[in-house]
């Protein structure tokens, strides 16, 4: 693949992770377009040097954009990301996460896009895994419509690769955290904890707080995307041969996370214990040794990532207060 001035499309580039990815392609010298409908993304996340197209990924206009720009690389981060929304409205989840994907994949094939990077989710495609840290080859038994659409996206891309010649890589993220994560949803416990701490409010812990997650810092996720944009892939059959888990392999309990946030904030406004939430996974940690074998490794400790996130949220709050 060409190394300089590739034409790169980042979908969801006004969102948390996608905006960091767009920054990284620009820093690498690529020309970047962002497609986002701003349903959860924000204009202030958009890198100044990117071309912004406010558009839904399901829109027929996508085909014209591809014909006009002829993207070398597509990095697809736009999605309906909320598990609870997917449970309440599975058709909406499938519409965005599957019909949107098909629109992009058909367009990419038409113009001969060289690589399609797709974001799946290691936190949901394995369901309640037996093996922890979970490797790519573990059984895939998603327990939410969101998990089903993320996995089905991989099946579609496998079809597009085998039958229509589209080269793709699927990244199965664990729990990503970092600056620009939306603190207002339920998804970003790190952002929620940082915000509550900055408001001197107690942290809410569901259940005994010993449930574990694999928290991976967004800059490490960016590095995984840059690698996947260029890495050569073999012809081995099957979904798992095209998928990389992206996680640290370390499970961190909610109690431990609260401890680290308190030590960074140098205060402890207390904790409120709430009953366990039904349907929540007990443990989820990914084995990323396949990606490590390709030269990737997390460069940030949990503490380093949390400190940067905390400082970013603190600055944002003081800027907003002015
Ligand atoms: N945050 C995590 O821990 C995590 C874990 C696993 C996978 N992922 C995946 O990473 C990707 C990015 O997630 P995020 O956490 O940055 O969320 P986010 O909500 O910040 O980003 C999603 C972006 O997609 C845009 N979008 C949504 N629907 C769209 C549509 N129909 N057309 C165009 N744009 C649309 C939103 O406006 C937003 O900017 C998603 O695919 C998500 O499933 C995230």
C-alpha cells in the first residue's frame, strides 16, 4: 500500500476513538475524510486538517463520496455502541451496524479500496467466556443484539474478502478509555469516575465491585489501528485469521479502578454500593498475543492512561466553566 498521502476515510471520526484515529492518520501524512452524523460525536473532536462530511453511513450519498475520492483505506468506527439501546431497539442497532457496514463495503469494493479496518468488540462477541484472558479462537456467543451485529459484521466482511476480494482486518477491542470519552453514558466508567471525583461526588459501585474488565488506553488502540492499516495478512480461512484482540490481558476490578482514580485525584469522596446489574458479565479480559506477535504492545500503564484522562476531563470542565 502507498505510504504517503493515502486517501483515508474514518467513519465515526467525530467520536471518542475515531477522532484519535483520524489525528494519527493526519500525523502520518495521510489525507483524511471523516464521515459522521454527529449522533454522539462532537464537532470539537474533529481534527482541523480533516475534510468533514456530515452524513449517515447508511445514506446512498456514501457511494458518490467514494466515487469522487476513491479512498485507499477505510477505517470504520461509526456505530450504534450502546448495548442497552441494542436490547431496546435491535432493529435500530442492526440498521446502523449492519446496513451501514454493507453500504461502506459495497462502495469500497466498487472503487478498489485496498484495506478496510473494521471495529468489532472483544467485550461482547465472546459472550461470557470460559477462557480468560480470552483468545480470538474462543467460541463466539454474543449475549446482546449489539454483540450479534458486531460479530455479523465480521461474517459479512469475510464474505466480501473471499468472494469479492476486499482486504479487511477486524479489531476486537476490550474496554477503551481516554480523553474525549463521553462521561454521560453508562459505557465509560473511567470518564464517569473522573467526573464524579472532580465534582466531589461518591463513586457508584454495582455489586461487590470485584467484576473485572480489561482497560486499554486509547493511544494504544490508535497504535493497533495504524499497524492494522498496513499489516500484510495471509490467506488463511476463517474469521479469527483476520481478527485481532486489542487489550492488555490484565483484568482490573471496579474497586481497583476506583482506588487508582482516588490516588490520582488525591481525594476520596466515598463510594455508594448498588445492587449488581442483571446481565452484566463477571469477567472480561482479552488475550492479545496474536497482535503482540505482529509487534504491537500496550505502551501505557493503567495509571498513566488514567492520569492523562483525569487531567483532560479536569481541563475541559474548567474551560467550560469559564
Ligand atoms: N469504547 C469502547 O470501549 C469500545 C469497545 C469495543 C468497540 N468499540 C467500537 O469502537 C467504535 C467507536 O466507539 P466510541 O467509543 O468511540 O463511540 P462514539 O459514540 O464516541 O463514536 C461513534 C461515532 O459514530 C458516529 N455515528 C453513529 N452512528 C452513525 C451513523 N449512522 N452514521 C454516521 N456516523 C454515526 C457517532 O456520531 C460517533 O461520532 C464503535 O464501532 C464501537 O462499537 C468501542
